[in-house]
C-alpha cells in the first residue's frame, strides 16, 4: 500500500510557529495575485493553435531538461527517454520516471512536479507500482478541453506571459492570440543566433536578416537590419530584448574596426579573440538600441552551453548539459554602463547563475545605477533555498525595489503557477523573518509582498 501524496499547506515556511504564522499571513495576501511572467519560453504555437498536450511523458519528461539530466546522471539512457532519433513508447518513458522518482527528493524539479501532479488530481505517490495508474489518470485529464493551453492560461490567472522569439518571426501567431485571451502574450526579441559568430549557421542567419529588407552586407547595414526587426517587435507589443551570453563582455569599438570584424566573422575567418571582441561590441550595440527604442534589455550570463560534445552530436542542444561558469559583470559591463548606465528610461536586468555575484557585483551595481536591476534566481538557482540565499545576498545592499520580480524562465507550461507559488512562499518566509527580527515592520512587509508579485515587475519591464 502506497500513501497518497499530501501537500503541506505551510510548505516552505519557517519552522518557528510565530515566524510561520507571519509568513502564512503574508503569503495569503499574494497567493491568488495574477501571474506576471515577463520572461519565459512557452512556445507561442501552443497558445495560437490551442493544441492538446500529447501525453504525460512529453509534457513532464521528454522536453524538460531538468528531469532528463538527473535521470541521465543516474544511468538512464536518453534514447529510452525519447530524446533519440527512434520512436519511444510514452508509457515506458513515464515508467522510467516513476521508478526513479526517489531521485528527485529535495530537488526543485521534484517540488514543481509534485505541485503539478497535485493540480492534476493525481493522488498516488509516483513509483514503479503506480506508474500505469498515474499515466492513465493524467492522460485522461489532458484529453479534456479544460486542460488545453488556452484554458490553462486563464485558470492559472496569467496576466502577462512573454515568449522568446526569433528576430525574423513575423509574429502572426501573437496577433492570433491577442484577442483570444484575457491576459497579454508578449513577444521577446532574442537575437543571439544573429550576434554570436559561434552560433550554428551564423553567416546564413545574418544573410537572411540582411535580405529581409535588402540591407547592404556592411556593418552599418547589419545594425540597421537589427534595429528594423526590433521596431517590428515593438509594433507587435514587445517590451524586452533578451541576450543569453557566456561572458557579459561589452566593448565600444570604432566604426572601421567594427566593419573589419563584421566582414571577418561573416566569412568565417575570425580568430577566437576576434569573435569575442565582436560579441562584446554587439552586446554594447544592443544596449545602445535599447536606450534608443525603449526595449528592456535582459542579460542571462554565465552558462557554458553543450558541455558534452558527444551528447550534443547525438541528441542536440538543450539536453541538460549546459553548466554554469563564473563571470565578471563589474568589469565586463563597465563600457556599457559608462555609456548608458545613467541614461533616462534605460532598463538593464542582469541574471547570473554564480551565486557569488549577487552580493559581490549585482546588488552593488543595482544599488548605484538607476538602469540596473537584479534578475531573479534563474535556472539552477530558481529553487526555495536559493531564493532565500538570493534575498539575503542582495537585500542588505540594494533592498527589494532593485530586483526584477520573480522570473519563471520556463517552457514547462504546467509548472508556471507552481514556480510562482514557490517564489511567493519563499519571499513570505524571508519577509516574516525580518519582521520577527525587528528589522522591518509588519506593514512594511505587507507592502513589499504586494509589490513583489505585481507592481515591481510591471515597473521593471515597462508593462
């Protein structure tokens, strides 16, 4: 006999009963607040087409690298998880998850999955014996109209959801959903593949970008083409441009040097150092454009992509082997901030995945520059304890107002409310501790809790 899953209503709250009571009251203030998700990766076609989710394995396992990477680390083959070229039986994939469910105890992905299963009404604890029972229960739910993407969008209480989109996307699918949902779905300009010479098919991508409106194959033409696509996104309601970089390097080059580098990277002749200079100059140029056109600039830095070459060759990117590395925001962004850090209306949201940068660099930068905001814990750090450490590392230097608000940064659609609920609980716990320690008053904590879930991200992302 397996015990049913039971979710503690006071989960993530402090053990001390006084502090727990304050945390509970703060959480109840914001528990049902609308979800503001200004950065994420839910595919727009899910909402545009309102296509039912295929099966439990596709929804919870195959496309979630948080899940597949830990299973892989414990000896489960990616082929057996459906990541290979051959067909896989979704039920068998689900059985692998269920039989290895103990591996996820204490992990953030396990926490979210528990929340999602609870929302689906799955009472049985996952294990080998309950695999078929839970698979059938979920599959039955996914076949119902109320579990299609648009219905879930409304039920989750999503007020704003940002997708991440290719600069050459015509954004027709965003137009299609504009009047179909109560909340807003915003496109996000993501130009990495057009800025990084090491990106697959970089030269071909740039040629397509230039050819879109017959821009000349010069650096000036290249910049004009990027600016043109940004205007296209703005016309369709975009509020931000996102940049994923390994190194947050910015360099202001003279026009002749920039032209020489552009021609060199386009022809595949650039050295590693020349590619690095080009990337740094383009991040600088993206900041310049954000100052001019008003798009919020977000920078996600510090991840070495595709660490396992053999895995990349066999299974492709985004299969769980992107690994964090240390970064230097202070020196790397100084040219950008010297030029634009005090520019009125410029918003720069910085996301790091090395926890040491929060107190050492991001909080001090955001505590001086009006343009800089501290991005919420991201990727490996969007977990309950990490959120607590993030608050401790940044609050004493920069307060609460210099943060971005919570960012779920996910394509796992069903996990969005679970992630936001987790952040609200973790923040309530942190605020409650400050109240009990006499560091802030209860009324201050209430105002901060209210601000974190709505007004703050609206201000930062110009919503």
